[in-house]
C-alpha cells in the first residue's frame, strides 16, 4: 500500500474520549491537586502525602469497601477484590461533594495507571 505524500504524521491528534460526555485531557492539563504524590526517593504512594481532594476520595472509598464487606459479600473472592475496589473508588468519586471529584472521576476512568495506583492504596488498608 503506497503512502500519500501529502499525509502529515506530525499533526496533533485530538484526544478521544472513552465516554462521550467526558473529555480526555493530556497529562499536562490535569489539575495539580489531582496528581498522586510519591514518597520521596521511592515509587510508593502514602495516603498522608496526597492532596486533600484525592485523600478525601480515598477515605470515602474505604467506607464503601467496608460497607460492601458488611452488607454485600463478607468473604469476597480474591479474583473479585480488584474490581470491588475500583467500583468503590468510582462510587466514592461519583457521590463526593468535593469540587475536584468530577475531575478525579474522569482521570480514574480514563487513565488506567492512575486507577491502578489508587486501587493499590485502597487495597493495603
């Protein structure tokens, strides 16, 4: 197949949204207070180092996990735990009155590494 010489691969590609209502933001455009803060000199996260909006969502997700265990499934299957934690994080961001919650929710649903790191923080509690 011959390439069209007028085709320019260097043109910026507009971001594509996974959900039609939520725009995908490049990494540089996420608000700084939604970034995850690493323990200095490591690649680890600590709850106490997170910005207040992120910390609030994480705390709310702890309560969601506790409620799930108490009322829905006392002994969840180990395979289901990551999905349960992700659902609890999404529910915490969805139900939060924090003004940054919609941005954090968007970032969780569109940036898999962000959700993975948050899930690990919740799973160790």
